[in-house]
C-alpha cells in the first residue's frame, strides 16, 4: 500500500513539475503567448500547445506512478485525482475556452495516465 500511495504522489508531483516547467519554457519562447496569457485569449496553436503540455505531463505521471507502485491501477487513480482537481478549474474558466478544449483536456487525463503506465508494463514485460 505504501508503494501504491508513493506512486500516486510521485506521479502527481511529476505532473506539476513538468506542466509548470513546460509552461515556463512556453512563456520564455513565445512572446505572443505572454501577451495574451492574462486575458487567456489564446490562438488555436497556443491552445494546442497547452493541451500537448498537459498530455505529455499526464503520460509521464502515469509512467512514474507505475514505475514506483508497479500498478496501472495507481496510475488510473492519479489520473482520476487530476480530473477531480481540474474540473472546478475548468468550470471557472468555461467561458474562456471552447468546449472541445475543456473536453479534450479533462477526458484525456485518465486514459493518458493509463497509457503512460501501460508503457512501463509493456516495457517491463519485454525484459522478462
């Protein structure tokens, strides 16, 4: 049980670190992004970049959760906790983004967590 909890916590920490770091890189590399960040009037390419960051962070969180816990169920739990954490945020931002954006982000959290975990399981099974 301790490995399971450590895996979930580790995955969530990785998600926050990667998403924050990538967001800082995005801001440093894209001056137009910085100009619209406060108003959240992002272009399509900016929205896609934000979704890509979330997707990569979620895959990594699932992978790390699985590596630590040795459980895909723990990775699914991490994805579900991310979903629970972000639902209120997306409700608050509902009018700032199109529905497809909210649904893409929210509905991908659990499956991408599982997919990240599955990569570890698949890779571990190949090693024998």
